């Protein structure tokens, strides 16, 4: 057996083994979280208004993330001349998923909130894999009692509906619910475009309640540095990233695709700058619906964005 490399440990290739996020350790005991980052799935999509399927997002993102399980060497970026996620200092765990009660939005959201509170109590960075965008509501709820946060949303849609047909906790409501929180000091909403489910009144409400709204074209015209200058510096940021912020040419696997979206490096450079100018204290990535993407490119994109964002957050915290 030594001729097959076993003498130096298992090869642990991406297609081998259990699919935790990035092949980091699984921690089923939420009272024993000892890590800098804790990943939790929120496989909930009862809040969707058109195509469901985002409940399968956490599994797909985890599977795709095994491609980026960098091993002992970490991920060396020759452009930055930085090794992100070095194995000797990277402390990430996967908590598995919040338990979901089918058809019960309030109870399912409560269980997601419970998990995020456990992560915050342990002093770790919560990274939540959605699920539809309504899972952001319990994530933000969990920051009650924490220091104030500024919400940075990257999304095709404003998600600022107050109430529609009696629904207040669907995937069109999360930014309105966030803006109502006294500990949310403001919102920066980036990538909003085209035909939207939010009326003119919704945009006016968002601005009145402290939101700065930028389209993809406005963001491109500004450039990364000027765009970052619109976001208050030195703050605690909560990042909520809807995969439909990206153009459907690279992210077709989502319930509400919208053409005219971002490309990969446009978002990565923004997130790198955000990690440099403040402290990202919470992340959710939502609306990956893998059944609409037979090539798996959307899940791969989601995993790559998350791995690179986490790497930059951890690196810039230490510098």
C-alpha cells in the first residue's frame, strides 16, 4: 500500500469523502464551537415567489467547495502575493444545517436564528448558506444585542417590500426588516437593476430609512475605489450576497435570474476592499438553486466567492 502514497497520509482529493464546506471539520455540537469561522446551512425556500429550489443550495455549495479544499498549502494568490486560508492558522468548522420545519416559516427562521446566535456566542464569524433570501431575516435578528452593523447587500433586487398579501418574511422583505432594526446603522444595496418587484415607493422608503442604492451600471461607472468610498469606513459590516447579483451567463442556477449582472472579479474586488476598510462580522450567500444549472457553475461560483471572501476577512483582520 505504500506505493500508493499512504505512507504520507491520505490524498483526500475533492471527489473523495464527506462534503463539508471546504472539507473543514464537521462540528455537530453547537455548544462546542471553537473556530474563527462557522459555516451553517439554511436549506429553506418557502419565501420564494416564483421558482423554488434554493433549499438544495447548501448541499450544492458544499459539494462545489471541495474543489477549493486547499489542503496544507492554503491558497496562494500571486497577484496579491498572499497565501489565503493557510492550513496551520485557519480555523473553520461546518455546523451542518439548521433544522427546517416544512411549511412553517416562523419556526424555521427561529431555528436559523438560534444557530447564528450560537456562532456569535462562540466568537466566530457566521457564514450562512441559503436558502432563499428570507433566511437573512433570522440572521440579522441574531445580531440583537451585538454592536451595531452596516448591511452591505449585493443583489439584483431591492428586497425592500414591507408587506404584500400579508407576507412580511418572504424573500422580498429582508432588507426592509433589516432597516427596521435599531442596531442596523444603514444599508448599501449594490447591483439593483432592471424590472424589480419593488415599487417606486419602496425605493423611496429605502432611501428614507438609510439606504444607498447603486445599480450595476452605476457601480461600474464609479469603479471599485469610488464604490467603496460610498460605504462608511471602519464599520462592522454584515454582508448578504444574493447569487442573482451575478449575470445569469455565469450564475443561471437561481430562482429569479436578472440579466445585466456582475462578473466574478467585480464582486471579489469589492469584497476584498470591504474586508480592508472595516470588519465583516457576518455573511450569508443565498438563492443558489442548483436544479436550474446542470453544469454546476453557479454552485462553483458561490463556493469560490465564499472561500475567497473568508480568506480575505481572516487575512485582513490580522494585518
